[in-house]
């Protein structure tokens, strides 16, 4: 059951990250930079590198989640990224900013709905991260069959 949940969570998160990256990469970086700037958190010099680099990071994380490579690191990075996204969105929402979310390109206003969706994605990501670490701990506790002493005492 835990294995199926992990696979489902990985595929869901991976798909969301790939789709989010695609919607941003399909448009000019300046449009995403406008969305980032509307949050009022980054200095002007940081807008271009973040607007260009973040979609690529999302794409790489999404593909690695789907494939299942380096899950301890990838799941942790996805959780940290989603936590930052959620915190920034919550701050803007509580300040009453009338802005676009920027989650999937332009056109989606920041609302309670986007907060619930991103909060749910954060929850899934945290669950995936916890399961990955629990699986790793379980694997490390199991004794290796090759490490048994030789009954003849020769090696």
C-alpha cells in the first residue's frame, strides 16, 4: 500500500511540476518575471535569472520524480520548493494583493482555491518525502545476507 501511494504521489507531483514548467517555458520569460515581481519580494536584478531558471528547475524535478531517480534529494527539494511557493502565496493573499498566482503561467488569480491546491500539493510532497526516508531507514536496518560469517571460519 505504501509503495503504491509513493508511486502515485511521485507521478502526481512530477506531472504537476512538468506541466508548470511547460506553461512557463512556452511563453517569453518576461511574462513570468512580471508574475514574480508582483509578489514584491525579489530585487529587480534577480527577476530575470529566477524567471528563466525556475521553470527549468521545475522541469528537472518533475522528470526526476516521475522516473524515481535520487528520490531522497528530489523529494526533499520538491517539498522545500513547494513550501516556499506556499509561504509566498499565503503572504501575498493575507496582504490582499490582487495578483496572478504565476503557478501555471499567466491568467490564474491568487485566491483561496490556489492556496488550497498548493497546500494539498505541499502535503503530498511532504508525505512522499517522509515515505522515501522511511523506506531508506527500513532498508538500512535489514541485515545483509552477504555479511553473515562463514561457518567454516575461513573468511
